[in-house]
């Protein structure tokens, strides 16, 4: 397993104490055996990894400075990496090999990272448990009877189970932050537009962002500094100099104002969870922060807003999966029938639900009442945050209302949507936001303590402040380390 | 569809007024496609000018082509359109195999241009205009060919083959108001559009290459009727001539339907070049729910009014304005004026020479006469030949001053065409000046009269042709330099 | 904003999804349920609010008109569900149907 942080591995490989090739060679046997239980990966990229590792070692030997030299990373399977099968957890792309590499992934490879494999996910990033994957099951490494969260479940589990030092996930309504909380790792979603979406298979264009899972905030900062910044291949990526974060991590929180959201009162979450977060907020204060009550009156409309906008955008984004140019084809007596048969066979139920609701929300007669109304609500939500940030530097809340739940616990679609309650409003406003481990609780009927995550969100483009604050909290509390990872039984 | 419906008498047709609205798609001339860097060029091996973006591969994103936006704005300004300060792209959603994303990136409610007017003229000199609703920017689809039906048509085909080279090429959609009343006007409108787009170098506008495609909405109503009739949309016309034929055919068809007690159905009809008729493509008008919404992968455009004003100021005079000047101020025929403006470089050459000589008629005669002939013979454009407007102006001035005669002028032009330089200098150097000195002329006249006694007799006997012959002889012995008018006079005097 | 019962068949047609009768009923119920939840948005006064077009405030992002490198056709067609020669092949297109 990976025993070291990305920062430590990069230092080790860069000083040639160890090689990239040794690192990856030592890792694969562990990945292969542990993944029989956990199921983080849909595919492993052995040959590519070895060939890149050799190249990294040569570059290091030649004196090149590589910030992520030899760091094994797992990549969510909705990100294009040339020559790899890229499935989005869907039958419709089950055998599709991408002919190009997305920008964020390429930047990491250019910095010396080594791709271990592609990770499992809810199909087309739609879900909060990874149970919507059509191609595999991923289990929470802390309790294999429970979900790892979603949609980036595989990436979260891979880092949690030490099958990679870093992994990439994507977050649209919480798909990095929630699984990070469920799996006792750091999960970070940058400001919308800060990391290129070129090569990220789109779910909701105005919400999707790529971000890292890591063992520490420092590792997440390192990854972000390498990946972030304007990309001419993505017109929505922001052309603004990147403020690096890894050199600005804080030791304490003196002078920092932490906003506690009135509408996110944890007293509603049961006494143990309530106590956990009250302790987390108290720990922030102990570090010198001031707690300030803020209001987000429109936060309660977040889910309704999100579940109109995201499906609308995805209904158009997924129209390209039609059996013409790539992917699955199921024939028909004419081309339109072929579309219908292909998409019926290729998409799972959650994807179909969202395509249907999204198509409906855009359709004639309903567009103003649904889609436009939701985009207006979105403006109000963003305004609420802007107002809240007048009196605080960062907003703290739970990342999710419960720890990881058991498989099949949430069969009703809407109950699953509620898992994104705390993460969605920040997504709608495009804010940078992360989850950092903040302790554990015994879930109802559970025999093992399960991790929970503290969500921290900052104003747009304030990644430096956000990661700095998160780092201080993490170093002072060390919650992730305190929860022992169970032995991963070989099946 | 029988031809009986077309056998409508001219009297009956005259009772009706046709109302025609033209919609065209014009491919822009750019180095790369609208949203990706694939080359934008006609032809080429199928599916070689493609990339993840224009093939709509998973994870690909569009980035707009700056030049296409500029072309679009200039084209709109050339027709007096309004350019807004804010514009954006939208998604138009429908499924079709030549449209890779199954949505088209286009402009719905905030196009780059609004309004505008296209002026046109007919062969008989009458002028008209057609308002533009808008011109907006969008991307083209791929091309499909259909197999199995024996004639390449969709109907009866068993499968289709798609080439995506054209997918993503930048397209201007020009929507005209239903101001057009005849097939002649429709073609004149299209020709005006073409002239301006070619002049601005925003498109090649070649229907045969597909860089201009157009549809016509046609309806008829009795003269004086307040309401429009039901319209049919005519597609599949691939030359200006077929536009003309299709519109006339459709007008007659609709009149025939109404006159025989039927009702015109609102539908799309395809023009069939071989049968000379339109046929219905859909049995009922399908209402398309395109579910337009703003394109989330692109950011809006904010246009700087100062920049737009600068683009407007830099526009060349429009072909219509030039044409009007040539006909009304210079008195050219419609055909002459059209020939000049059909090619903007020719018009610019002409205008420059007129500036120098103030003799539009003379310049026109040479430009459309000798110079155009030389252009054809040498397969070189007038503006590319070595003869400058300045040199032409010199020739005209010398002719006017009778320094040279018209035959010499022709020779000089032909020489300048290849060698360039100053006409005056050439005439001096080669001694081509016309001989008008009476003493010198007398010498030639004596020579010719002495050598052609018979002709002299013939002339005195009343044959005018003999004079012509004698004049020709004098021109010959003087190597063309004698002043022909003076020669004729001198001969008359002597005989 | 009433909780309309969605015409699932019509919407599925627009989205090119073939659904069984059971699916039509099942999705219809689930979508109706979701719609009644999103109906809460009608409580918001959005009369004087502009719809969010883009979260980021960028304008005028465009690229220079320069031709670049294309994909290799063989690689592209290798991933096609059905290629014929240099083309993508699809079942017959019925004219007038979009």
C-alpha cells in the first residue's frame, strides 16, 4: 500500500532515494489484491504507468524538477486519458478508448504523476453512493458493507485504502466532498473555472469541476497548484493568474472568522452527530478563530434548484451518446430507432431519470417555470453567500448529514438527493469547497465507527485562504489518522 | 404531382401576389472551424478534418473562432444591421446523425446582428430592397450520403454514410423578411448578398460547393389581400437558377391548388431538378421542440461599440451603392453596371481610373471592352495585370487630346498589360504619337493617291467604300499613326 | 407551478429513450415526486432577479483563427460502432424525422 503522502513520495523520488518505477511496481500487487474487496478501480493502467515511471526517472536524473515525481494517482473514469478505456461507469462507454488526454490529467502527468488506473463512479457522475455504477461495486474501506459515497466513490476509496497517494474526482453537487467525508480523506472542489474541464466527460457544464482526494490538505494543495489555471481548450476556465496554495498553509486560525450557517443547524442530525460538529467548531475556535453566525435563507432551495439545472444541462450533454461515432450501439430499423435502443440499453435508471427530468424542464411550455426559475434561484443563492462572506472568511458545516450508509439503504431517488443538501448550495454559487475528516461516529445499527467530514467553503478564488485554514484544522486534530483503517480482507 | 397544376394561365397568375422569404446559410471563410482548430476547407478525404471537439467526443469543449465573429459583424454592418453590445450562443437540441452533439451551437434570442436591408436590382433596372430579420452565427453539420436507393436520395435508402469534415464549419444564417415578390427578386437578393460577402472576403458563396445554401418560404395571396397565405418551405435548390425555377414552379403550384378549390398545406417541399417540380417532404408540419437554452460551455460576448464603429468605418462602398451611382450618375446600362460591381476589384479599378480622368464612359468602355478581353485572353484579372488605373488614365487623356488614335491606344494597352509602366513614356519612346501635321499627312495622302488610281476613280464615281479603303491605305503607310479623321478630310479635299 | 403529470412518453421521445410500459409508469411516478419537491421554488420571489448565465464573470473568450492538428482517421474509425471505408455508417435515415 501507499504509506506516504504525495509530498513525501515526490521528495523521495526527486532526491532519488527511491524511483518512480519502484514505487509503482511495489504498489500494483497490493492494488490487485485489495481491489478484489474494495473495487475502487474499473481498470488498471499497468503498461502506461510503467512506461511513464521510467520516463519520470529519466527526467529526474536529467535534473528536471517535477512537483509530483513518481506520485501514484488514480483517475476517475470520467476523465479522458489517451489509450485508456474511459467508461463513466456506464455500459454505453464500456469499451470506449479515449484518443486524447484531458488537460488536468495531462498537467499532473507532466509534473511526474503516475496513473495507477481509472476508478469506479456513479454512472455519468449521477449519484451519491457509487451504487449507480453499471460496471462494478466499490465498497467503503472502513466498512465494506457500506457505500464509499459518490459519485467519485472509487477515487475516494482508492486513497482511503492507500491504493494511490492521490486521486482525481469530479464534483458537481458534492461528488468529491461527500465521498471524502464517507471515506476519511480530504476532498477538494476548486472554484468553478479554476481547473480545466477539457477531457472531463460532462455531466452539468456550469457546475462540474475536477478536484483531488488526498490524505492531507497539503497534498491537495500541491495537486491543485499543478492542475489549476487557465486552459485555452476550455472557454469557461478562468483567465486569472493562479494563486498557489501549497506554500501558504496556516498553523493557526488567529484572525479568521468562521461562519456557522443558521439553516445548517446540526441539532437536527441526532445527538452524536450534533456533538461531533459542535466539537469541530470548538476546535476551530481553539485555534484562534472567531465563530460568527451567518444566514443562507435560500439554502433550502438548493436541491430543487440543482435538480432542475443539472439534469437540464446533462440531458443535452448526454445526447451525443447515440451509437453513431463511438460507444455502444444497439441496432434499429432506422437511425432514430437505433438511438432509442442504444440509449435504452446503455443508460442506467438514474441517468434516464435525469435525462427525462432535464428534457422536461427545458421543453416548450415548461422552460420558464422550471429551468429559468431555477437559474434565478441560483442567483439568489449566490447572493446569500456573498452577503454571508461579508462577515466571515470561511463557512463551516457538515459535508453530509450522516456517515456512509449501507448498500441499498436509499432506494428512493429523492432520499439519495438529500445527501447533497450541504454541498449543493456552494456548488451552485461556484465556490471553492472541501471536506476534511472531523472525527467518527457509530452509525445506527453499525458496529464500526465511521468517519465524518467538515465542509469548509470560501469565497470565489479564495483557495489559498481555504486550504490554509483547512490545513491548520487538520494538523491540530489529526482525525484521519485517529481512525484505523480495517485490514482489507482478501476475498 | 402532375403538371396540370402548373398549367395555370397568365391571367389567373396575375390575380395573385407571391410573398417570398429567403433564408440562407453561408459558410464563412476562415482558416479553422467555428469551435475547434480543424481546418476549414472544401473537399479533402472524408473524416480527416476532425478532432474530439467537432466529433463531439466525450469531454470535448467548444472555443469560438474570433475571426468568424469579426466576419459576422462586418457582414451585418455592410447591410446596415444593428450590432448589439451583448450577444451569446445557445444550444438547439435535436437528434440527427450528421450533427455530432445532437445539439447545434447557434444563436437564439441574442444574435450578433439584428435588422439590416439588402438592396438589389433587376435586369430591367428596377430597384428593390428586402429587410433582414437577422444574421446569426452557428456551426455547420457533417454531410451524409445515402446508399441503397439507387439515386442517392434519402427516400428508399437502406443506410447512410457520414463525413464530419464539414461539422463545425462556421455558418452565418441570414433570415430575410418576406419582402420579396417574385423569383427574379429572389435571385437578385441572393446575388446582392453574394456580392457583398465576396467583397468583404467573408465567404466564397459558392452554391455548388455548398458555401451558400438557401431555402425559400413561398406563399401566395390575391392582390390587395390583408393576410398572408399559407406558406410552404422549399428546400434543396442548389444554384441560383434552380432557386428561380423552384420559386416559379411553387407559385404556380400554389395558385393551381387554390384555383381548383384546395388549400395550400404548410409543409416542407423539396425541389426536384430533374422533374422541375417540388414534392412534399413531410406530410404534416412537425412542431420541433428545440429546447433552446444558453450554451453553458461558452461565455457571453460583450462587443465594444468603439471597435464596431471602427469596423463600420473601414467598410468599402457597397455594391448596391456603386451600382446606383454607375447607372444614375454615369448613365451606364444596368448590365454594364452589374458587370463592374460583380467583381469588387474591377469596380475599385474602375473607380480609381474615373477619379483620375473624370471620364466614366471612356473608362467603362475600356474596362469592359479591351481590358476585359485581355483579361480573358491572358486569364489574369484586370487588377492583377501590370496596367495600372493611372496608365489607363493616361491613355484616355492622350486619346482625348488626340495625341494618339484609337488603334494606337489599343496597341498601347496590350503592351502595358504585360509590361506595365507609363503610357506617356511608351508613346514617346516608341514614337507612337498620332500624326496630325498637315504636311506629313499630305505626304502619305499623295503616296496613296498615286498608288491607287482606280480607287480614286471609284470614289469619284460615287463609291463611299473606296474612301474607306483609301483611308485604310493611308493608315497602313503611316503605320497606323495618321490621324484618321484628318486623313479622311484630306482625302476628300484632294479628290 | 402545478405538479403536472408529465407526458413521459413524449419526453422520452424527445430524448430518444425507448421505454417499456412499466418504465413509463415507474419513471412517471418518480419524476412526479421530484417535481412536487422542486415545486418549492415557486415560493421564491424572483421577479426582479436575473437568471445566472455563467457563475464566472468572463466575457469574450475566443481563440485565434489558426488551423491545428486533427485526429488520425484510422484511430477515429477504429472506435466507431460501424465504419464503412472512410465513413461512419448509420441505419437508414427517414426523411423529415428529427
